[in-house]
C-alpha cells in the first residue's frame, strides 16, 4: 500500500507543475503569493509542578505495568509446564495408537492416504457414535453429500421459528477471538511443518479446507461475507471500495452482538482501513476500533502485522472476565506479499510463518489470561502462485479458503466438509447465545458437527486429509467462470479510479501542508478539479460496473448512491515506538478493562 502513496505524491507533483505552468502562461500567476513563514511557535511550559505530577503518575503506572507483566510471565510459565505435561501424555497416547494400528495391519506401518479423510476410529472419545463405514468413500462423494445436508439445514432454518436463546451458549460471559488472515492458501500452511501454531489449532479443533468457487475472490466482498454472514451477491459489495451504507442493511457481527447484548465488549484490530471502516459502520459499530498504518520502511508488512498481534495480546490480557468479549484481528501481510511476489514465493511463505508466530504469542496470552476462549481462524480467498494480479478470478488457488474452529464444542483433529467463510458471523452470534439472522447465507459451525470426519491420527493423517480435499477442487463450469471473470474485470475499474483519485488528492494535500511558496498554492487549487474529474470518472465507470454486476448475479447491486463515498477515515494508532505502557498512560483509561485500547473516538467515514 505504501507504493500507492508514492504514486499519489508523484502524481500530485506532476499535476501541480502542470497547473502552475498553465497559470504562468496565462499571465495570472501570483508569484508574490508566499504563504511561508508559518513557522510553528515553540511550545512553552506554564506549570512545571503539573508536569512533575504527570511524570510521577506515569512512572507509577509503568511500575504497576511491570509488576503485572512479571505476574503474567509467571502464569505463562505455569501454563507452559502444564501444556508440556499434556503434550507428553498426548504423544504417549498417539504412540500407543500407532503401535496398535501396526499390530492390526502388520503389512503396512503407515495409513493409506486415500483413506485418511474418512476413516473413523471407534476409540476416539469425541468421534460420533455408531459403526465405522464398511469401506472408505471417495472424498468427492462425501463432499457432495455434506453439501446437500447443509442446504437442507439452511432451508429448514429459514422456514422454522427458532427460540430466542441458543442452548449451546452455556457460558454467561463467553470469549471469542476471530483471526482473519488475508489471502492465505491453506496448502502453504500445511506445506511448512514449522507452522506449528496454526496446525496446533487444527489438531485441537475442527478444520475445513473450504472453497468459495462460484463467488468472487476480491477481498472486500469476501470480508463483508465473513463479517455479516451474507454473500456479496446479496450485500451488493462488488469491489474494494468501502460503501458504508451496505452495513445499514446488512449489519456486521459487531452490530449484531451490540443488538443482542450491549454489555458485550467488541474489539477490531486491523492493518487495512477497509476492515476498520466495516467494523465502525452500521447503527452501533465496534466498541474499540484499532487501526495500524504500514510501519515506515516495512516493505514486507511483517512489522505492521506484528503490531496487530501485539495489540491482540494486549486486548486479551485486558479483557474483563465479568462480561462477554469478542475480538476480531486482521492480518494483511500474507496478501500483500502474494501481490508483490506471488503465492509460490519465499516471501509469501515467510509472511505465513510470521502470522503463525504471532498466533503463537496470541495463544500464550490466551493461556496466561486464565479464561476460556473460542478461537476461529479464517481467510477470505487464496492466491495465484505467480506474481501478478494475485486473485479475483476462479482458479483453485484463488477460490481456496479455510475455517479453523478451536474451543469447547468443537471436536479435536476433525475435518469438516461443509464449513464456509460465510458461517463465521452466525457462529459468533450463536456462541454468545443469539440466533443467526434468517436472512443469513451461513449457519453456525456448532450445527454442522454431523459433517465431521476423523482422520486416523491428528498428525500426518490430518495434514494429508486436508491436502486431499484441496486437490479435489477445480474451476466452475465455463458459463460461471465467464460470468465471474467479466464481473471482476468491469467492477475493478471504478475501484482503480477511486484509488487513483484518493491517492492523487492525498498527494496534493501533502504539498499544501508543506507550505512551499507558490507550489502549495497551486496544489491547493488543483485539488478541486482533480476531485471533480475523478468523481465524474467514478460515476461513469461505477454505473457500468453495477449494471454488469446485476446482470451477472449480484442481486444487491445498485447505481445509487451515484457519487463516490469518502474513503474510510479511521484514526490510526500511535507510532511503532509507542509501548503498551505508553498506551495506558496516553489513553488514561483503566488498564483492567478492554476499553483502554480506545485512544480517542475514531472517525469513521459514513
């Protein structure tokens, strides 16, 4: 994203010089217009005693924070020791199971990969009751049957009046963490055995190697589906332009939780402004909206993603155990590296590993909190292997997605054949005791346990089973592929126009803010025509895009509002050098409550 800023500044300078030349040749240039001299006055202290009091309080807060960190470190060590004991017990149990398996079949010491996806072990405590299948079924047969069962459940839900509270929500104050990792191929996670934290969540939970084939693979429509429970064909989101009015009709998970129970503390942490915009949109919006801009010089986005991870750890540590807590954390780094280098690149793999490391630290924070958390990990789409467009079309690497659910009620080491990214919001609402909207395209993951299958172990067999499912995915039929490819091409044009106009305007504003004689004046004059021309180009191209979207299956497409929306305007968090202790001091709120993260009221463009 940083390169777009540079392009905007270069374009702004070019526009400024062009306007300046035109004004000069017309003889109306105002060379005497010198707005210089706006040297900021040096701030002076008027009350040294007040300063010392503030410093004393800040020092006290730092000391208290250090004490809390020491206590948290001890708790983490205790949790690590207990976890090590549990791992040793599980390892011994797996070795015993492997020994039993080899004894039962002396001719082969390793499981048949073709059977791993569907083989059910009757000794598994969390496996469904009933006899095992007489013979392994083909993966495609299982997927087809599971999809039919899913459709039947959704149809039944829309025609049945559900009770107001779901019996599965046994905890009065549940804690749910959803981790969104943009543009991540499950195959790349599985290919690297060092991604132990993500795979550990799979081993301890239920995983779906899902697909969004037949739906667009553009980020904003997919994340809107994840955060509302409705596909883009309904919501009308067709590209990466943030349209705040969408979330008035299709409430986000944050809005739905606030409506369900205003006491639930909701937090969004992200490093893409569109996600922050979605979180703050709607009638209520998220309680705490933390947005991090790209760290200067962070070309691979690793440091920026690290800030998201650190803030997530802080939010977990500060969560009030007396209320329900929902956190959504979004990492953009994998997708950015996919665009810059391709999905098969070393840089892409390293970005996945960086997210895996952050997730490990987040899990440590969960363990140290002493509270029970349900953790869901999801991606919006995959990535093409080569450097270039990245995604937006219907190749299997682009349509490949995944959903991991880890927590009470989710079977360990299971593979689910029906989970979809659109199920995330209905699941979160269900976990907090609510009922998913009847207009939702998704259904709670808690209602899909009948589509679980169990590999013969949660190590190599689990990994191989997920890879087998990924290998079955292909392109949609030719008509669907043509329809969606056409939609992507046409609907991307207004997005690029919108982005170029936004970046050029921002670049011109930078020149204005520099206070350079004549140059700043010309830049200020140029902003209005740039916005007028860019806005007109957006209206024309968006009109065509909405028509094509409507003709290709987007029921929610609309030519209104005609004018382009304002880009998300979210107050970024302090610079990278700011520590969590500094955040306590700056925000001035109680560190024991999650609301300490709210550094001022973010301004969301709605």
